[in-house]
């Protein structure tokens, strides 16, 4: 199927109503379609169609009991998207918005993100429409155990290694791993994101946020610039946003915003590292409402809260969207361009709509896609897998250096594949081409299946 319009029509007819998944596929295909047309082997092996169909989707009922004795029912999924370059690897997300389309999009993105790390990991994603907010610790434990009662049949250290994602932190991973260990009668590296005491890794909590800042630092170096004194607008107030803010401040950047779905916090002089440490500590104690979390430092005379607005209206050198998919829209992109933003790097998965990305590219703003710039988390998961397999723990500084090296290497791949005739680096195209080649070549090498 060589005609692009025909391919898109086929894709939409085959996946009706799955807008997130279709958006993710189109974002890759628009960059690699020319390569597929030029490479007869990719056409002969029907690579595009094969890559738009997950290896398998496992769906199941999760039945658990709340503190009042009521029986509750949720849906669970695991999308094992593509396993040609290694065992399936990707997070578990517990959130009411979780559905098959979102998990297929995330699994598709994870496949290419993992390929960019050059570590032997395939792509997967999973989760449930369970909402842990306002649940007790006991309820969360019982849900995790019920979820694993089904999932354990489909995972293993050489098959599929889940990790955390939204609302799945070390606590949830601990409950999931404990139930897996009991059911499988095996202590193995089947989940990552565990506590240090039973096989976890240093830097894992910080990795996605830190990796994002290491990547943007490489983008700046490419232009003989540095992070010091650059103004940085960040969206979100979760793990990625807070650790990105912390590392950016440590490297001399001036972080001026954090946000929630209800508004954003603006600090013209820049947030201090102690602010971020306080937020990280409070966030770690419970599922805090992110709005209240941010407003807790609003008493600072330099801080100002803006209701029902996004942080993309402020003047900044660098924008780091770290909240959720499709949060940064065309109007936001136009505001950033008007305010002379120079770099945009995605800290969450697909946070920019396609028309926002088009706006950045038409304005020659350097934009890094999440599959490249937020790959730090899965890279650290890969190192945790290696630790578990070798029974050899690594120290914090060693892992941090490995993380930097991975992000530098991903940046190099983007530059090599995304270099334009005029010298401009097209980061999205570079990331898509580099990852696609690695996955597609593996598919060709392994034949039909």
C-alpha cells in the first residue's frame, strides 16, 4: 500500500474511533513513508501495515473489594505492541481515561522510544481505568493484587517487563511485584521501578525528568548555547515535571512555571530548588491534588497563580510540556512563537497536537518529540533489568552518567537522520527515521510472523 492517502484511509477504517492511536501512527508515517517507497524490501515485507497492528492485546476484568466491603469492577489491559528487538517493555497506567486507543498509541510510541535507546527492549503499555485518588492504601493494594492475578500469566523477565506510569509508583509496583512473586513462585526482574531493597535502581524516579534536561542541553550545545540563565516554562506538576525542573535549576536554568489542569504557577524570578524539593516530598506522601500542591507555595511573594490558563502564554526560551497528551495546542504554539521560544522538548507522550508541531516547524523552532527527549525513564528501566539479571547493583553516579550517555546518543541519532540541507535539525524526523530503521530491519530479518 504505497499511496499515503490510501494508507491513512485504511488505518482509520481499521481502527475506528481510536484517535490517539491514529494520530501517533500518522506522526511517524509522514516521516518514514519516503524511505519505505525507496526501500523495496520494506514494501515487500509490508512493514507499515505490520507496524500498525500490535502483536497482541490482552484485556481482562479486575474485581476487587473496597474498604466498605463493596465489590468493585474495573477493566485491565496489556498491549504487547512489538517484540522484535527485545522483550516487551513499557509502563502501567492507572487512570479513568485509560482505554484501548490510548494504550495502543502509548505502546506504538514505546516501540520507537525503546529502539532509540539501542537497548534490547520491545514496546508495550498497559493499565486500567481504576482511579487511585481518594482510595486507601489497603484498597490500592487489593486492586494491584487483583490486577496481577490476571496479568502474571502474560509477563516474565524474558517476555514482558512492566514498569510504572501515571499513578503507578514504587508503592504500586511493590504490591504488583509481591503478588507476582507469590503467584509465579519466582523472584525475578519481571517488573522495574521497584524499591531499592528488592531489586530497584537508583535514579529511576528522576530519570525521565533528568533525561529530558540532558537532551535539551544537547540541543543547546548543537547551537553553541548552554542551559545557564535560559528561561524555561514547564507544564505539569508530576514526577517528570518536578524532576525536570530540579535538574534544570541545578544546571543554571530559570524555571518560571509549573501547572495543573486548573491553571499554572508563575515565578518571574524563577523557582528555587528548595521549592521543588518541597513539592517532590509532598507529592510522594499521597496522591495530592496538583493544583493544591502548587498553590501550597503560592504564598511566596514572587509566585502568582493563574486560574484556567496554560503556561504557554509566558515569555520563555525553552518550553517543556510534561503533563499529558495533546495539552499544547495550536493557539498555545502561536503564543510561544510570538514570545520567541527557541526550543520545545516533550517530557510527556505526545503532548503537542499535530498543528502545534506544524506551527513550530514552520517557524523554525527546534522541537524534540517525546520518543527521543523523554526516553530517560525506559533507559533506566533497562539498566534495572541488567542489574536484576546480573545480581550486580549500580551506584547513583554511575547510573546518572549512563543516563547522560544514552540521551547524548539519542540526540546524535536525531541529528544524523534529521539534518536538513540548510543545516537545520529536524528532530522529529530524525527520531522517527532512526527508530523506524532499527525496528523495520529487525522485522525483515526475522521473517513473516
